[in-house]
């Protein structure tokens, strides 16, 4: 199955599940929670505008969404911040109820966890203002350049695939520079340690709105049908159903669209 077909099937199945959800506790057992009355979620708060720290507090699209969803479920959201690479092990070790960290859905991760999709996004190529290396987008103009990406994120796999395209075209290799967070990648571009950064489209909107005098986007959006979702333990149908019910209510009362508008995401991100 192709990646695009996989994601479309995942979104369709999840949407059907949401639409057919039973009342919260009438037919499904309540999930076991790490802390009674709380929804303990793991997040790597380094991915603006999804989750980041501002003035010492967690902020971002995902934080607003989980807050609204938790209210529908009569639970108190309880964040646990950690490195992105530690999220799945923490969930599997039952230190978390869910992962809420703009986690991209792909076949490899879906072998480890189950997902409740809530958004689809693409990515952009970000360069320093003035585009000194004359990069034209996600194409062979990247060959021979240094590309900054978030370690373990989908952008890393995209950049490594692009390197192979350069080699196949008999062009100079593309060097993939990995960083803990998208903000670190942006700093690398600003400091000319990297020639470009692969960044989610919402992340690009946030970066350019704040620092449009330092950065610009080049080329078209790519991989625009990439889904992200809440992750739950493999086979945890009770938690999955609970999240689907809460998400259904957040969509139904208009809060979902309001959060999309608040963070200036393009309308195309909605999967509902």
C-alpha cells in the first residue's frame, strides 16, 4: 500500500469511528488513566506553532486542542514534556495516557502505536532572506547543499530521500543536518550553517509571521496530505474511543475550526 493510500484509509477509518461513536461511557469501558481524573499526555514542546514554551508556559495548537478536548471529557490535561524520541517509549511504559505532540502518522509508527488523526499538513523549504543559494524548492537545486531538519521527524526522511535523488541524478550529495527542534534548524539557517530548512507549513507560517525579515519560503508546499494524530498504546481501544468522542464534540461545537483560525493555519489542514 502506498503512503498516500495508507493515510487516506487511516483518516477515513478514524472519521467513521468518530461519527459512529457511542455515548462516552454507555457502551465502552472507561480507560485506565495514569492519574485518576487527569489526561496525562506527552509532548516535545519544541515544534512551533504546535507545542512550544512561551513565558514559561506551554502554548500552541496542540495545547489548545487537548485543553478543549479534555474539558469535553471532564478530565484535567496533565502535560509531561520530554524529548520527541522518548515519547513512544514513555507511552508504551504506561507513564503517559497519550502522546499529543504533532506526531506524523506513518506505517512504521503505526506498528508501535495506534492513532486518532486530527489534522493534515504539508511542508515548505525555508531559506535565509534573499535566498543566497538560489534554491528553487524541493528539487535538484538542493543538491550539494546543507539541509536542516528535526531529528526523527518526517522532514529527516524526506531530506534523506532527496539526497538519493541527487545521487541518482549524478549531482553532489545533499547533507542532512539534524537538530533537536525546528527552532534549532531555523537558527542554523540564520547563522548560515545550513542553506535551507524543511519545515511544516503551519510552522513556516509562524516563522515568517515573526521573522519574515530573516527568512522566506521557496517553491511549492510538498507532502500536503501528511496526517498527524494523537497516539495511544497499541490495542488501547478504550482510550482511542474516548479521544474520538472528545474530538467529535470539539469539532461539532466549532472549537476545532476556531483553534485552526487562531493559529492562522490554512483551511486545508482540516480533516473534518
